[in-house]
């Protein structure tokens, strides 16, 4: 059969729309979506026919088969673009998958504030206009020891706002080894330039001394800037100036000191086998004037940029025109407040915040979860996929703790009726999107980042993908 004959077999769009598979969706799917799905399905099949050898053509071009394909496409079009995805990669703060999942209390806080009116900028005691920062100011000060606090939409915004408010038109002195690039190719020098701050580099990539800062101070110096290299490490023959020494130098010359902590930690997690990271309260105690850090990384909350420090500096930051442009909305604020309240009790934070739960999970815990998931997959799909438990380290991700590997295990899948690459594509594009990691011809599912309630969904997603 030649290609022209195959093309003539393609059903017309109006016949597809009247087919049972499409008619079954009329009550739940707008006509424009059904029409678009039918047109795109026919167009896709036309291209498939033209691109293949007519003699080996095996595509079913009957009205019923094409209509079923169009109906599946229409169903996909009905789904929201931003969706629940099962993260089986083992990367906890996966930037592309939304970073930190929120706690139940944070989700409840969002729901309550979203459904009703709130006292976002209304003082219930005085009956006068209030300030949105008031909902987190006292909490952040209690948790960090700072004099005042503010919050904006993300940490890059926090850095931009603080730099602009404190040093616009002046020089900010920073070590060459701390001129980091964060996700999306945003670089500290670019953020400084956007804020009208003049970059003055000191030291070398691997070593910067206090004398380098001292020598660089001049009449145009407006700020001493320290950037915690949370997304990379310089190891070996290296040194950076401690925050306390920079504070002493700043006070000696009446120059404020700012530090960007990046991911930020509210308490030490080294007792759980993680490397020692500076906490926000330790930086505050060192005397830093302004500190910035993220809300959606190790803090385990929503995307936000938190700013804490001396009252005079925070007041200046709050009243800068950029503060309004970068402010967070009521839903983010509700989630952030609920997240911060968990930290009033360290054990509650470890119990309630998903990111901290995953960080604290032991190797034995992960192996137990892997075996349980393997058993569920074997029970449902023993004749379609081979499974094995393999050693697999997890990454923190999100530019946090870059050298840290969390030991654990994963379920390795080898499908019998399709390639592992095809399985990965089907899972990614399924009704319940699942993203794992391909390695050595197998698809790895790491249970550290799979919630217990998602294990049944993993099996369902695999069933749909393997039966496609």
C-alpha cells in the first residue's frame, strides 16, 4: 500500500468528533478542546505516515483507533499545566520540581488565608492600617536573635534590595572567591550592577585575607559584602575571612557588613550526619548588620527571601521603593509564618517539615522504604518489569550542601516490553507524572524523595506506562 492510499485512510475530523470515544467526553470537555485534539491527532498521524516506509506501516488508522488517540490527547489538554509530580530522583531540593514541599500546617495556613479575608495589612488591636512584615518580624527575631526582619519574593530579590538600599552609588567590597553564580545564570556581580552598586573585588579565587579588605577601603566604600558559597566549595589551599573579623573591620571604619547565607539554616543539623553549616543565629551573633537567606531551601518553606539584622539597616531596606516591587503575597506569607512556627520547637520542625524529614532519614530507613516499594511493584507488575535494590546516594540539591551525599538505596527497574528510555518518557508524560533517574540501562526510583502516600501512585503510574 502506497503512502497516498494510507493518507486517504485518515479519518476526517468531523467523523472523529462523532466517534464514541470522543462523544463520551462531550460533557466534561469543551468543544474547542475536542476539536483541537482531533485536528492535532490527524496532523500527527499524517506526519507519521509521510515519515515512514509505507510497506512497513503498522499504525491503526481506523476511526475508532484514531478517536481513542484523540480522546487521550483531549484528556491531557484538560489537565492543569502546573501539576503534582512524583520526585523519584533522590534530589531533595530539586529546583526544576519545585524545591521544598510544604508542611501540612503551611498548606492549611494557605488554604485558610486564600478562602477568606485576612488581616494582611490591618492591625486588629488599633483598627488602623498595619504592615505585612509584622506577621513574621517577631518570629524571625526570636529564632535568629536579630533586631528586625523583612521578607521579599526570593533570595536574589533580598540581595538586590539590601544592596540597593545600603550601597547604591557606592562600592561594595567582596572576595573574588565569593562571586557566585546561582541558578538561571544569575551572578552576584550582575545583581550588584542592577542595584547600582560598584563591585570592588579583593583577594584571589582561593585565598582572601583581612588585609585585602582593609587595603581596599576608601572614601567611596559603602559596604563589606560576604557571600556564603552554599552551592560550591573551594577545598585545599584556601581561606576566607571570618564574619566576626569583617564586623570588627566594618565598625572600625563605620561601614556596614552584609552576608548572603544562600540556603540558610536555623539550627545545626550536623548531629544527623550532615556537614557543619553556619546558622543564621550564629551570623547574627557575630554582629553582621544584614543577613539574607532563602525560605524554600534548607528552611523547608515557600519561595521567599528573608532579611534579618540591625534595626537601622532593616528600616532602610523596608522603606526603599524596591521593597514594594519585591514584596510577597498573602499566601506565601501564610506558609512562611506556619513554617517558621515549626522552628520554635526543634523536634517539631524535624517531625513536620518534609525536607528535614528527608535529610534526617537514615540509610536503614531508606533501604526499608525501597524494599517496601519493590514489593508493591513486584506484586502488581511481576510479569512486566524486573526490579532490584541498588545502593544510591541522594543529593540535597537547590544549591545547598553541594558536597553532601546522603547514603541510601533505590529500586532499579528494567522493563521487559520496551526500552528503559521509553519507559522514562511514558512515566514523565503520564496522568501521574513520575521522574526518576536513568543509570546503566535501568530506571532508578529513590524512595528518599517519594512520600509514603505516593507509593501506590508509583505503582499506578508504572501500570499505565507499561500497558500503553
